[in-house]
C-alpha cells in the first residue's frame, strides 16, 4: 500500500485527554478518532490491527469446535424480561423503542439472545454439547468511559455460549476455552495473568478472568509468589488469622470467663482510629459494623422467621415474598483492622448491587449517628465476617450517640444471620493454599470465562430429552473477550517513547519501506522490493510521500511497523547496492544487499509469526 493512497493522519500533538500510552498512540499514529465520549472511529491503520486480533480470536475459537453465528445487535426487550435482567441490568443497558412502541435492547452482552436461539432448536441431548459464538458490537452506557477504547461505550466483544447436558461436559468446554484464551493472548504478544474470579449473583460455580498488569487497571489482583495462587480481590481468600468458632454454643462456652457486656462513654469517637486512640487498644479488638443497601438481594434471609421478619420490616424494608428484594438494608460486621469487600458481600446476599447506606438511612436504622453501629441488638440481618466469630471480648458500637460496648462476645451477646468470608484480602495476608505472603498488582480484565449453571436455561424454559427420555434443563457456560481492550493492551505492553512496537501477529503491516525520496533509482528499488515482498505474502506500506526523511522515520516509529527498510541513494551506490534494515524493537540498523533484502525481510517476518503463533 502506498502511504499517499491510504488515510493515516498522524499527529504530532498529544490529545489532551489521552493519559495512557495506548490512547495517545492510537490517536497520534492515525489509528483512531473520537466521535463522542466513549464512541470511536477506527481509521484504516487501526482497523487492520483490529482485524488481526479478530482473526486470531476466530481461529482459536474455531479450533475449540465453537461455531460462529451472527445475531442482531438490537434484540427484543421481551427476552430480557424473561431472564429477569430487564430489571436488574440497571442504567448501563441502552433501551430503545421502535415505532410500534416495542421495547428493544442494544446488546450489552448476549446470554438471552443465544439462549433463545437454542430454546427454539433443541429437542434432544444428542444435539449437545453445542458452543456458539459471535464477534459483534456491544453497547454499555458506561458512566465514565476512559482511556480511549480501553473502556468505551460501544465496543466489540467475542462472546461464546456453550450448552451441555451435564456438568462434566461443561467442565470440559470450560477448560478448552481457558486453553484457547491462553493461546489467543500469547499469539497477540500479551502477558496475561489468569485469576480466580467472583462468580457473583449469577450463582455460577467457576469463573476465571484474564488480566494484564496495568497501573490504570480497575482490578486488584492478589497473587502468591510462592505457589502461583492468583485471584481477583473480589474473590481472593487468605489463611485465617483468627480463632474461628463456627457454632454459637462453642463461642458461648469460650466467652464464659469474659466479663459481661458493658457500656462505655466514647464522646465524639467514631472512626476505628479515634476509638483505638481513645481506648488505647488495637483495631483488632473492635468490631466494625457497616450498614449496606442491597438491590435485588435473593439470599434466603430471615423473613421466614417471624420474630426476625418483624424486626426486619420495622427497619423499613419491603419484601414481596417470595423473590428478590427490591431495595433492602443489611449490616456487615468485620474485625476492626479489616475492610468489607462489596463484591464478596453482594455474592453472599445474591444481590445485583451493594453500596454503603446513606447517612440518613444509617441514622434511621441504628438510631444513632454514623459511627455507632454494632451487631448487639441491631434489628437488621447482620452478615458476619468469619473473623468476628473468633471475637469474644470486643469493642463495638452500642447503637447510641457517644456510646460503645466492651466485652462483646460472639454467641453470647450477638449472633449473625450469615457468617461468610467478606474481607478484602490485602498484601501481606497469607496465601490460602501455601501460607506464603500475598502481594497485590493492578490489572485490567481482557477476558472472562464463566460457568453460568442453569440461570438462563431455567428462566427461559430451555429443555430437551435425555437418554432415558426424561426432560432436562441444559447447563451453560459463557466466555467473553473484548477486542478493543485487547488491542489497546497490546500497545500498553509494546511501546516506547516514540510510538508503538507491534508484535508481528497483530501489526497493521509487517514492513514499511521508506525511500529517502520517491524518485529515480530510489523509486525503482522501493517498488521492486515492495513487489518482491508482496509476492512472498508480506504486508507492506511504502512511504511515497514527499516528506523529509526525519518526518517519515518518526511516523514509522509512531505506527510501530515491526520492520523498516530505508532506501537511499548513497547505499544504492555501494557495490553491491544495499538497503538499510531495522527492527522497530532494536536501536541499530544494518545494511543488507538490495537483491537479498526481500528474502531477508520475509524470513524475519516468518520467524516472528512462527515464534508468536507456536
Ligand atoms: P469491566 O469490569 O471492565 O467493566 P466486565 O466484567 O463488565 O468488564 P464482561 O461483561 O466480563 O466485562 O465482558 C467481557 C469483556 O468485554 C471484558 O473482559 C472486556 O475485555 C470487554 N469489555 C467490557 N466492557 C468494556 C468496555 N466498556 N469497553 C471495552 N471493552 C469492554
Ligand atoms: Mg467480567
């Protein structure tokens, strides 16, 4: 391709809102332009790299036996009402009405659409397992799109959905997909960290995310250097650093020698730090109690128990039993030196959303200003972190302004409604597998594989007959990769101050040919090399522009084309005539005989492709 014939508007200036390398370089190299917040246009150079990523993903999906289909992006709202997500998806889902006033959704994901396709076609277990995928547009009305295509509003996702007669079959496909993901990211030149992930309110049983390390990452990864344990902080566990007493009777016995509960005046002392200083004790002696608001909590909670239900309703909660709660309040209690992880808490409550309650709600529910909540006598379901069951002489809020309790004992003075691990694991905690010290990294999620169970197939009435003629509900898995984010992450991992350094597999062109001036012998040599390379299947860009060599070199570095051949009259005048070859990832160039340049360059391209695709 002649550079003058394509459209690569490079920029010298950095767009002001571009704080990340990928965002900067995608704009400056002329790959991308912005149409609106979170909405981008891929220009020809960007689209070439995008298509390479797409093709790698397609090949690896096909290799697992998954079949590509192309559903519409706009799907009937009816399907989302069937699954229940019309109500639970929240504001990030773009809903539209057509001229007949029908509800439609611009797909943020496609469990519903794929499940509907299967429902209409499935009759026998013999049709299973079946994996279908698409590489298609998604729309999410992200509150804060940022870092260019890293978090856009419209983006392209490869999403696959698998359907199985039983869990064993799902396990196999789930493992195959994990293998395909590892290959995809390797072929893209990316170092990914697969981590255990939250399987959330979906009630899935297995979930793994593929992360890249990143300073701007939205995720915190908890890693063990000793055994390789790796988990998203939303899921990470650690070795207990407390004495668990799972049964209240056991805890009561242990508390027998502890003095009775006692109220202490703590004027204007609210935070754990203030309390620590006031009482001259460590934060580990305190029980921190936080009031949360949960949306669509589905956990089996104490509404069944008359007394507790009354308390619960008096705290202002509405439950249209059975089914999920719209909005409900819960307390979470945890050892004073720790923090509650809201995703873990949401998973325990089987809620779609969990956030700290507003101050006014806290005051209404606890009868005291923020800072004096505690599990003793609190008329609200309390989720106890496991650490609290080890505490039998604790300090905690007394549900009144400027008052705390001391000598609070689990089992004797309070119990919880559910006991679970809801702590945020931190660097320095001990690995749950080997006891080694854990450390943290920031990461960005590129892909996610997930065992969905029967959530959608049940809700949407999918069934087929098994071997014995009995009706069964298939079990599902889903598997997503964001293409735009993958592309941006490749640039994050492969760049220098001057620009992108594409891995050969995803480079928009393999070789850039730069004649110092596109005229005379230099033009002839450049055209000849271009033709020879193309005959060998090498993708080339020929910079035929009437620009100074310095400008052309800077643009080539910015665009990141892995190999550069410079054709100048001085080197052509040597005997034999030479061209200058340089790898984008090396500083030095070297002279290669012009007659052998095509062979040399195509050999380098092949070797790099083989190395990455192996
Ligand atoms: P995140 O937590 O980053 O919002 P997610 O967990 O909501 O992502 P999934 O629903 O698992 O994302 O989607 C699968 C993949 O789609 C993600 O791993 C990511 O690569 C991509 N993706 C999700 N949201 C966006 C977005 N706003 N812009 C670009 N890619 C996205
Ligand atoms: Mg995810």
